[in-house]
């Protein structure tokens, strides 16, 4: 790709990033360009781990913050190159999350006189299976690079603050029966019928709403799949209900499992994926200053993001970035120009940077 100018207008910089295809597992070209551009600035120490690029200031300041964003996108859908229409920039990844990456790169270029130490992280393979996650790769190889007092993940959040995130636990709850010919159903025990008790417990369940740092995290417990049956003339001897538990960040992954074992006592329960939650950490000085700079009331994050990785290493984190998450991954994905400019202005002010 052509030279990436980190001093360009934020709309131009975002368009330049969008125009470089970087579908998950194919981020090398963009990562190369980002690395070259960052190395032009003497005030940044730049490291490369795989297709993950990390740039850090070393200004001798007491407080360090991380500003992170992923370089990859979902597969193309005829939505390249970028196009500017009225007050929106359209294109693959414009919302999720090259708009946020552009803001972070612009800040990095001007961070020589920041009022906080900053670690900028541009990582790969976020949009695919967790085993490939680039941020996890950095944590495995160089966890020291991500030590900080506070972190901001530039995920699209409607240019507002979404603090922390929910945990997500998937379990399979099984009911057992006795197989028999359906013509003699009284000989068997129907596992699908017994599964009605599992469903009834879900219907009767009252999810918690938990106040953490003044934010109401609503939990959810939902059946998302049910499987059972052998043949049209067989009484089934097993039925499996897959349940997804979205739990508040005051619970650990182990505590979430214990809770579901209590809810489904008497049934076999198989634990599947269990992504840990992230505490909002809005009581930290850096977080308080950031929320004040944004000037909006923080919202709890309903869903899971990589802020959980920072929380796991003791770094409170929030989501803050341009773009409406509802248009992420769509064919007509876009980022509002107003979001690009407002998020850049807020971040610049928070870091004490000249916005010119």
C-alpha cells in the first residue's frame, strides 16, 4: 500500500485504512504499513509481535494508559473501496473498527507531549476464534507491554463510553430417559418430556440486575438450542438444552458455573465456553478523568469484548469508539464523520494534545 500519513485529516486517514483489505488472518500488509508509519516518530518505542504492532511513549510520567484497536475485519462483501457519502464514510471495517484505529494512530503521531504515558496496541485476528486473538498473543509473549493503569478499547460504541463487559458462559443441560418403541411408550421414559423441567426453570428464573460503579448490569439466562430424538418411532433417551448465561462482572467464571449448577440441580451439566467479564473500574483516577472528558453518562457493556483481557491482568477498561455497533459487519457498514471528529477531539483533550 502507499505511505500511511498519520498526520492527515482523520477522515482521510480512516479511508486509507479501509482501502487496505485486512480480513482476519490477512493483516500483514496493513500491519507492515502501520509499523512503518509509527517508526517515523522518535518519541515512540515500537515493537512487532506477529501482525500485532505496539507503540509506547516513554515520557517519565507516573500514569500509563493503553489505547487499543484491532486491524482485522470480517470478509469482504463488495464493500471496498471506501466511499464518502454526505456525512458518512462507507466501507469494510469503517465502523468495526478502522475508524477507531485511525483515531488511535492520529493520537500516536502527536503523543510526544501527552500528559499521560500511552501504549498504543494495534492487533490482529479479533474477528475469529479466540485461539487466534492477537491481543492474547501479545499477552502470552510480552505481558509487560500491556501493563497500565487504565485501558480504552476503540470498539464502536456510538462515540459513548461502554464500561466493562458481561461474562458469557455456555452450558449443556441434559435430561435422561429410557429408549423404547413409540408404539409402547409406557415401557420407556421420554427424555424430551423431562426436558420440560429444564425449560420451566428457565421460564421461572429471575435474572439479576447488579449495580457496579453506578452502572446497572442486567444478566440473562436463555436457552439457545435444544436437541433430542432418535427416530420417528423411538422414545428418546436423551435431550440436550444449550443455555447461554450472560453474567455481571461481579461474578468470576467459576462462580458463574457454580450458580448454574445450583439452577439446574438434579440434571447433568456440561460446561462449554466461559469468557470472563470485565469490571468497569470507573473509580480509577484515569477513568474518572476520561468519563469527565467525554461528558456523557457511561453505559454498561452488554456483550463481551477484549476489555475482559485487560481486566484479567488488573487493568480496568472501557469501550469508546466511533460508529454504531448495529451497522458493524453489514454490507453498508459506515462510520459517521461526526463520530470520527468527536472521538478524536475527546481523546486529544484527555491526553492534553494539540488537536491541529
